[in-house]
C-alpha cells in the first residue's frame, strides 16, 4: 500500500545539474560516477538492519569497490559487518560499501535482520534483477537493489494487489507504481536511495512472484507515466476508500490539483470496506509514551474535527496530564496502521478498551485499489481508471517526461 506516512520534500538540483550519488544512510554522500546509469534505474532499500547477507547466482558475481577495482567471484558470497568495513566470505575489506552484480541472470539474496535476539532474527529471501549495493552503517548492513524501473514495477504489482485481478487493473497499478517511483526518484536525487520496499513507499517483492499476467501488463504499459505539467505526479494510492477519496491537503499538507477527492462508489466488495477493532487503553498509553507524547492515563478520546469526506482530521484525548489534540493520521500511526485501518471511524464505546467501527483501509488519497478492480471489471480501461482518480493529469511516454525536480522559489 502506497505510503501511509509520506511527507514530500522538494529539493533543489545541485548547481542546476542532476547528479547520481551514493553514500551513507545519514548525511555522508560519496560521488561515484562509475555507478551512474543512463537508464532509469531505481534504488530500492531492502533493509537498513542486516546482520548477514548471502548472495548467489547461476553465474559468477562481480564485486565493485569504491577504488574502482573489480573482482570476479564464484557464488555464494556471505557478507557481515566487521570493524569499519565488510567481511566477504573469509576476507575483510576496509571499504564501507561494495556493489555486486551477476554477469548474467538475477541474484538470490538471503538477508538476516540484525534486530531481535539471535534465535528470533528475521530472515527473508529475495529473487532480484539488477545489482545490489551493500553499505556498512554502524553495526549493520544496508542493502539497496539497483534495478531497472520496469523490473521494479513488476515487483510492486505482485506486492500490492492480487495478480488474478482484471488485466486493466494490473495495468492501472503498473502505471501508478511506475509514476510514484519516478516521482520519488526525481525528488530524492541527493539521497542514498529512491524508495524503500515497504508500505512506507510501495510494497516491492522482487522477481520471485512475477508471472505472465504481470509481465503482460508491464509490456502493455511500458514507459507510460501519469504527469502534470510534464512531470511525474505523486501517484498516491490506497486499498479501500469506502466513500469519497481524500484530499491530500488533509493528510500530508500537499495541495496539488490532481489529488483532490473524487467519488468512489466502486469498492464495496473490499474485505476492508467495513471493520471493527478493539484497542486496550493500557497498550495505547504505552505507545504514546514510547513516542514521547507525555500522555498520562487516558480518560476520553473523541473525534474533534472531520474532513469533508468524513474522515477524522483531528482527535482529542483527555488524560491525567492534560489534553492532547493530534491529527487523525498521527493517531493511526501511534496505534498502528494495521490496527486502525483508516481515519474514517466512529467510537462505539470506551472502557478498558476503545472500540472503533470504521470503513476503508489506508490514507484514502488518490487511486483506490479496490475501486480500480471494480472499474476494470465494469469495462473501464486503465487509462480511464487513472484519469478518474488523478483528475487533470496526462499519460505520457517516459521520453516525453521532465524528470528534473521543480525549483523552490
């Protein structure tokens, strides 16, 4: 699901020139021109907390070092952080980052998280196209997949929706995913990666679940981008609007003409169209305190203001230390996005537990995925679907799109 807590920031170009940068996650950036690509490659952060990364391929692997040297290695390669460098199999290298690619074919990664106790560390496997950058950061490794935009889009379609949906829905999702990541790349040119692989941006699963239907949708829409003033738009989307979509200005303080609310009578078959949830006050108080809100014992929680679409804009919390008024989206973030599915809710009762009844899933801005599904089944084309949810936009081929970020005045 696209970006629950997105906060777009406009950034200037450096001396009017687009540059490709690779660096540490926080603050330190190292110019590495030999890694820049003329194609539209996307840099996807798979994790920032890896304790161990194993990489294999059906062909030999090439390791590129910051010095410009290369080494051809057989597989597998096992990497762990060590000192200020990286250990690769039995050798320790002083470099803080390396880039690994296969001579042909894709990569298979097994990433073990550095968080949690050793027996409970999370392990995830990836099948990836492109190359992988491994960066040493503090006591962990950051793993970034550098991949062609079309391969990236295929990995997002499989992560975001059911690939058995109507082909026009798959096409609409592909165009929205491509547009979103190109927007983020345009705005994040001086950052170490363009997007992360989770709901903070788009759910990216690599190539492991890409099937023929997805490949067909990607081919049919190859290079198609939703634009406003010839630039990629912030192509936000969420699961289920359950009513009108939301104006972005109420969610992220972003006022753009193509992210205004529209009616969405198409998503009533979504399993999250209506929901009910119970949250204990004890757990909610702990979550607020963990995030330094200074909340005491909660007495009452009431919606304070609502948006024109009916979602909670501000919520009022009376507690033993005073009063807290915060945004509905921040209330969701504290309680958990998977707990409170949207800000379109009412409070049914409140005792030891807070009982909420609500509608919809996600922030509600832009394209509604379940509405997209129904529109496709009703015979609408992907072009009509994206035109409906992003009014005033125009579909252009990538060669016609301006990928330079707008300048701040």
